[in-house]
C-alpha cells in the first residue's frame, strides 16, 4: 500500500501533521500502537470513571493566541468546546501554610503577587518585564518578514540563552517564598528551576497569562476533533498497529514495516516517537552517522511520575476546592523537591513533599459519574525507582511491584489529606500509574513525561529538528520544538511545513468556527440543553460510549 505520508504515533504532534498534510491533498495514514488515538492527550475509563493523564490545562486559546490560530486554521475548532478554569485562580500554589492564587491576566497576576510580597514589588515588575521581553524576542526571531525586529531581539536571546529558570528568578527577587511561588509551575516541565532553560520556564508562565482551559469531556476531545478532520480530508488512522521498523535505502526512507510483517510504502515518514525510539529502535543506530549516534546516546530524557487516578464521594467544593490546579509544596525549596523528583527519593518519603492535584469534575462538571468526583494527582519520580521491574510483562508484574504501588498510592493520599482533611475516608476508587505504565501505553523511553529534558543544552537549536539526516524522515513531538499540548501541536505544524516546503499561513487555511468556552465555576451559564443532559448523566455516558 502506497501513501504520500506515514505518521508514526497519534499524539498531538502526529495528528496535527497528519491533518495539515491531508488538507493539502496528500494521501496520509497514521499508525498508532495503542487502542485509542491521542498519545498523552488520550483518555481512558476505569470502572466508569474517565481520566485524562496528560492534559490538565491549556493556555494560548485567546483570540490571536498561537494554539487558537492552529485550531481555527485546521478547522478542528468546530468540534472543540473548552471549560475555562477559575479566572481568579487557574493555579493555586501552596507552600507550607502560605497560598498564592494565579489569576487570569498578566497585570492581575503581578498585582496579586505584590499583595503577598509588597517588599518585592520592584523585583516582580522587572521579572515580568524580562520574561515578557524574552517571549517577544523569540517570537520576533521567528518572523522572517521582519528581520529588523529579529536583529534587535538578539541581545535578549543571547543574554538568557544559557541561563536557567532559577537564574531568571534569582536575578529579580530574593524572598525564598516568592522564589518558590515563581518556580511553582515547574511540574509543567518536570525540571528543577536550577536546571531548566530560562526560556522554557518563561514560556510556561507566559502561556497561561490569559487563563487556563480544559476540553469539555476530557482530553480525548482533542484527538477526536483531529481524527474527524483527518477523515474528512481523506486521511486514515489505524489503531493497535505497532511499527517495527522504518525502511531505509541509502539514507532515504521508503516506508515502514509493522509488527505483523506488513509493509507500507511512502517516501515521507513523520515520527511522533521520541529520538531513542525513532533512531535507536525503528532506524537502528548502526545506520546513524557518528554525529547523530553521539547525540542520541547522550541525550537526557525528562523525568517520570507517579499518577494517582481516583474517584471520591466527598463534597470537594465544600472542602474548599475549585476548578483551578493545586500545587502543594511542603517547603519553599522547590528546587530540591524537583531535584529529588529526578531520583527515587519519593519512595523514601512518608508523603511526597511536592504534589499536583486537579479535580477534573470541577473543571468539567459533565464528567460526574454516579455523583462522584474524579481527581488526578501526580508526584515526580525517576525511572530508576522501577527499573528492577522493567523486564516483567505488563499485566503480570510480580507481587512486589503491586505491593509497592499500593503503598505509594496511600502515601500520596495521606499527602493530599494534609490539604483536604478526611479525603482517605471518601475514596471510592483509585488506580496508580508508574513510569512503567507510561512506557507501556505511550512507548515513552524510560517513562518520560516531556520528551528530552528541557535544559539549556537541549532546547532550541540543540533539540531535534523536524528534518533529519535521512531523506524523507521528519520528526515532531516533545523532543523537537517544545512540549505540552501547545508546543507539540506547533511541532506538528513545523513538520508539515518541512514536508510541504511552505509557510504556516499556507497550512492554516480552513477558517474553522469559533471555539466555544464555558465557565467551569458557573454551570448556570452553560446552555440549557447541555445542563439537562448533565443532570441525566447523559454527557458522561455518551462520551464514554463514543468511538473516535
């Protein structure tokens, strides 16, 4: 079977590239090893409760926002509705006994921080001025039509190019609690502030200036919309279809071979897999140039995590929770907490010193099942903590592994109970995922969350390019441009541009319907027909039963 393009993996990057190429008239097929599309944007259901392991909030959806332009330009916006998280606190940062809420709007956030740390007012202003200038400089560098601005932006780029997030924070403020607050979103990249690129740190804060949003129905709404657009344009997707190897002749790709032995031919292959999978497993390191082999062998991957998925019959609003995310830190040394998150330290702690909690049914009340809330909580841990069980088969791991999971799950619950008293008595279902879970379902090297780690030495020109040394082989995903829904989606656009040799505006031509937004904090403002379906439990049931 011959195609114009084969896409390996149906994560946000792979599906974006596939839709863009299909809309450009190419015959496209997406090959996904899982039984559902989406990669980190997929959802799953356990005992009737729906969970979304990789999507907890999305930014850049305002008019003119980067992600908004892609959704509109590919025409997927007509199939997407988003719930807006609490605009007075899309992120709640709790350090010890001090809490700071991050409100929508940069100026609102600045004023909120000044109200908590008035003695740091000058530093707060200069911090956000520098941060904003950094992001604008990056944007200008990418605008080839405005070379003058690109040149004038160079000093800011050069100043912070090798700097870390901690360098950026510490250059402006000295209060240890404020430093911890400004570093609190480090879970969105998984690195200690002292090791992450200053631009990655700044980019995450900047991404949410205009608020946080959650897909109605859960993360699976994203791949569902993209698969619809793909099929509408004549593209195909095959699930439970694992690629065994990429076929190469004289440094030129000619297609792929599946585990089944079937060969699919194309002179364009886009890999949404990480570099170790793409070059180490699917190509074979013996086919790589010495330079590329050194890069693949030396690259460092982002950390992994413990993922606690649970349902509770507790009145979470009555307990003080809302639709915002909660970042719980036992102390202000956030750098140490994330440094420990690269190791097995969490296995030795009575409760994790740093945890993330989100109540997805407060973000999207339509997800309520049997009157119960669904929640997702995460604590960072390195792959080494579970490497002793890596050789065992999923579904039949040894009893020691299962006992370890049980113990860790309840340590996480006890950690959450410090902030949500009585929670342990109201849990009606729970399941814990580990780095091995990520490795199994997402084919992520060492269970990594965000592709390669985002240190100054591995971002920008030192990350992996959409183009490779193999003619016809392209890459997208979290190890290229950036990670997260927005970064990976843009990486799919970049891969499609490289294949088509065109500009972004040549791809984003569909002029889709405007996105629909619903307030998470005010269900009375939702359309009446949707409220009635929610009351009857029909929304959650329909989403659970619907096949993409």
